[in-house]
């Protein structure tokens, strides 16, 4: 049996596959402390809410309705209408239901969009996707049909008080040439918890318009929902921006519901791709989201429950880290959003891949930094000095993990 080129590319055993296997093995091994994955927290108030909502929807026949019917290829029409109205009213965006399409998770939206705007073109040219700020979400790395679809730029690093730092877009050195067909940035960023500033976003938007390419903003953690942003950040949309959202970090990753907000031409393209690839996106997540909007709960719960939960958790985790690791040993990216902390072990004598192996041997899983630089073409030692940890597990587990991390860092320095 032999596979096609497509098959070869998409069945390759990449670094991330190995990492996912480790995560799977960790889940099956009692006692492993899992700080590696991207699963959102099961917030008790949200779990109770979903339990109640699903019971009521079931009694009203709404779940059966969703399960027993295909939606159209753009997704559940009632959600498209309700969401457009909600965003028009809460943010003043000039959009209608024709500016929205749903996908089976935002991960599949990136696959569509990257390959829609980059790759080989009819005139023989080749376009690429620019990530203006590495480190960036590792889920983008293998989503191109063509090899070398991505190019990214090193950030400018601002050192901050209390052993923190923040990455900024280095506009002087952005490789923004005719080759670029799409600019993409996650805001908040997975893995760093960075939220690029309003000024940076406006500047990227202006550059994208100047070069006549769309700006994709991955808003999986952002505002107005699920609202996991702790700094001031203004949501931005205009017809040149493609905004991707998701129900996952609201607490519903199993619903696999991604949302694309874009100009009508892009939405119509996504609708056709949905039709070919999956007939229609799944209906259960959209039915739940629609119900939440109609009850006025979507934005309220994001603001009153989800955001404060993660904010408190991140502050507690930073306090724990500082109990075991000094600023000399570990810098922390300013936590402005998302569900991760990004740790920088400056000048560490071993790579974070080696550190990852040592931690794994002691039952702690975190993700070494070098996976998060898709498209960065030049070597950079910084990539091997960072690590991503999920701060969602309970405080005792995090404390145990941080204790072990501090011991391994000390061992590395002593050796
Ligand atoms: N974007 C970012 C930045 C993420 O971290 C994730 C998942 O962790 C996704 C998108 C994918 O989310 P979804 O579950 O909607 O596919």
C-alpha cells in the first residue's frame, strides 16, 4: 500500500504527534501531572450551567431537533442570525449573518483559510502565510497542503519588572513581501498568554490592507467570548479581517464548533468548502450557543464566570512559581490571556527538550518551547530556553509540578 503526496504529508510522524502520544500515555498513567495539553478547565459554575441548559433543551425537543437535521453548509442559520445581531449590538460591527460561517472546530477553519489564501496559485506564483509574532500556536504548524507554507518573524522582547517580559511585533524586520497571501496572529496567543496591543493590531491591519491580503485574527480565547483576557484589548473587525472564534474555551471543546467572521466572499468560499468536505458543520454546539445568546448568557458568563476564574488561577500559579523559582532562574511572559504560562529559563545549560524528558521521567508533562515557532527559518537559542505550562489543574498538582521543575532546573545548573 502506498499513500499519495497528500497522504505522506498528513500521516508523517511529526514532533507534535510524538508529544500527543506522550500526553495520551500521561493521561493513562496514574499520578502524572498534565500541564501539557490545551484542555480548558471544567469550571463548576459552567458545568452546572451546561447541565441545566442541556436538560431544558432536551425537554423542549431542541437537542433532538439539532441531532436529527443537517444544517446548511454555513452552519445553523438561527445561530448566524443571533450572533450577527449580538456582535452588531455589543461591538457596533457592521455585519449580518452573511458574514459568518461555522466549521467543525476552529482548527479546521485554519486548514481551510491557510490553503485558501496561500499555496500554489493559478498564475504559477506561490503564496505563504506570515505569522508576524513567533512564538505562535503549534496547531498551525502542519496545516498547510504545501511544504514551507509558513514564514514567521522573531519578536522584540521587552523586559518588565517582577521577572516578567512581553513579546512585541518587530515591525522593522517583518518579512512582508509579495509572497505573502495571508497574515495570521492569535490574540491572546497560545503559547505565551500575550495579547498584542491595540496599536500593534491596528498597524498589522494597515499593513495587511496596504499589501491587499487578509489579516486573520485567531480569537479562540478572546473577547467578547470566552473572554479569557486580563489586559485592556479592543476587539477589531473590518471586511479585510477574518476573525476566528470557537466554543472550545467556553468549556465546550467536544462540541467542535468554530466560527469565522469575514467578508461575504470569504464566507461563501468557506461554505463551499464545508459542503465538499463535511456537507455541513455539526449542529449541537451551535444549538447550545444559540440558546445561550437568546437567554443573554453568552457574554454575561464569559465576563462574570470564565474570565475571573482564569484570572485568579493565573495569579495563584505565578505566586506558586515564585515560591520555588527566582527571577534569575525563570522569567515569565506577562500573563494577559489564554490558559498557559510561558516560562523562559534564560541561559539554561540544557535545552528545554532535554528538560522535558527529565520532567517526563518524573511524571510531569509540559511542552518544550521549540514547537511553537512554525515558519521561523533561522536558528534561535531562545526557542530552546522556553517551556509552556497549562495552569488549569488544581493548585496541589501545580505546586508539586513546579517543585519538580525547580529541582530539575537546579540540577541542570549544578551539572
Ligand atoms: N486557536 C488557538 C490559539 C488554540 O489554542 C486552539 C486550541 O487549543 C485552537 C485555536 C483550536 O480550537 P478549536 O477547539 O476550536 O479547534
